[in-house]
């Protein structure tokens, strides 16, 4: 276990960090509330012409929390959100977290049937939406709130009380499922907050992070909450900003974005069309699919004068966005880009399939993850949770929980992990996880195959 196990304790209670970027163990909402008290006038969100400082963000979230409470929403309940990327999306999510409730992000472009299933399966008691088209068939008794009514404009700054204590689980992200139905992954506050700790990338107050992911994609955990937990700024990129590689490159340059996270497919498409894209950012995180080593080398060669660093990041939703990270050196000459080593408060062990032993360097094995990033499990899928989230009595007496990723990997004698393949049929499409079982079930239901 030694080369691949992060020695940081999995207990997320530590708060030491770079000066001014303290991440508290008390939950996302309280962490951002404290940032608002520490630096109320610092920029928190940029969304086109809208600029929100921390005090205004905190006040807006408090208004949302107050209205949700008036509607009967309480701690521990789930609230669905069907909104595009915007300052309102961030305020609504933070408002939900302020009352200790759980955010269920919906993809407004997904089929109505899928959205309806998620609303029912999640047990959401309320839905916040932007347009009537976002409303699928609703479970009986659900409260529906239009965001323009809930938060019509940027509010005046007012004194804001501290939020309620964190409920422990902050998000319910739905991924594709092997059984033919989406799986709701219950993500913990601690899992998100560990992303804001330095040790794998540069994390400092005042840094600007782009937000361009689909709101239902767990990349949002990094793009929104890392800057807001550390005194940085979340720069919202609307669809018009990412319509073409040229527009994306210009937006990143104009807004002085420091940190970008993009899927491998998007990175490949953008830098092929605009080689200098991302060169104005300080750090670019790429993940979701295996990287093309030649393209990485070419990007560094084309941008020799840039100080930008590229990072290969890896992690399923069950381990909260990222679990491993590899800084790609400019002189990288290999054929395969490693997925790296564990993040702070994240553990990893390579287990030989079918055997109760840790793999030797160079030996192909299944990657199992542990630590603060692990989700609680799957909503309403106890058997599946038990199958994928396991305890290894032969390794540590069953002390730690591990998530079986299904990814086959190998590690060198320095502990750098390389991706090899899968133990099942799961595939990635533009960074999204797709289980063929869900596709097959959908086709059968529509009588397209027999």
C-alpha cells in the first residue's frame, strides 16, 4: 500500500491553509460566510456585467434561504435546481446549503423523463427553475419556485446571520447507472472542501476560476466552491462565451482567468483550433478521458513563452470530482500521461483483481479510493452502495471505506499511477460517464431493439 497511499488523515477536521484561504470543517456555507466577513468587498462572482462581492453573494444566499424556509424546506431535505450557469445559480445553491439542505442539480437539456425520475428518486421537496420548460412531470406536493421571483435582482448588502450547521451531504449528483437507471451519488461537504486545500495546485485569495461545466456535472464542485472557499472569484462563462474556441480563448484572456478545468475532449478541440488558448491562465486542469501525450507536448511547444502549467486530473463522482492529480512537466516525453498521485485527504490503493493483495509496481490492478472525498453512497440503492463502497479487512482491519472505481491502472516505483482500462463496459463521452446498460434499457423501452 505504501507507494500509493496518501498519508494525510482522512478526518477532514484540519483547517490549516495558506494565509487568507482557511477552509473550515464546518461546511461549505459557513466557510463562505466567513470569507464574506473576512473580505466583504472582494470579488466573488463575475457573470458578464454582473459583479458580486462576497457581502452581496452572502446576502443573496441568505434571501434564498429565508424564502425556502418560508416554503417549508428544512435541513436534511433535498432541493432540485434547474438553472443555467449564472450568478443566480450560485446564489440559489448557496442558499440551499445555508439551511442545511441538499442541492440536486438538474441538466435542463436532458430528456424530461430523466429529469422526472431524478425529481422522484431524490425525494426533492422543492424545485427552483428558470423557465417552464425546465419543469418535468412533478412528484405530488413538490413546491415549484421561479428563480426570477425567488431572486429578482442583485440584493442590497445587509447584515447576514451565520448559516445553519452543515448536514454532512451537500450535493446529489446523478450519473449513468449499470442497472439502466441513473444513480444519485450523495456527495459530502468534506469531499468538496478538500478540493480547496493546497498541495496539488496553487490556491490563493484573489485568483479567478472559470465556470463552464454543465451545472449537473460534478466539475461544478471545483469551479464554484474552490474559489469561494478560498477568497477567489468564480467567473461564469455563458454559452455564448464558449460557442467557438476563439470566443473561449478571448473570454479567458479578457477576464484574467487564472485557473481552468476542462474535459479532455474540449481541451483537444479548442487547442487544435486555437493553439494559444489557455496560455493566459496560470494552471489548466484536464480530465475525464485519457490524455493525448503528443498533444500535451505540442501545446507546451506552441506556448513556450507561457508560464501556464497543465495538470492531468482523475476521479469519479463517487470520490468528489478529483482524486488523483499529475502535474505535466514541460519536458514530458512519455507515451502515456499518468493520472498522478492522491490529492490531500485522499487515499488510493491498487488491488490485484480476484486477490486480496496490493499490486507491485508495474502490475495491473483495480484502483480503490478512500479518504474525505468518498461519497456517502447511492440514493435508494443500498445493495449497489454495499458492492462499490467496501471495507478491506485483509488490508487495514476494515477501518477505512474504499470505493471500487472499476478502473484498471498500474503504478511505477515512484507511485505515479497510469490508467490502463476498465473492468466493465463503462465508457466516457466528452467527459460524461455512460453506462451501456442505461442506453440499452432506454432503447428497449422504446421498442427500438427486441
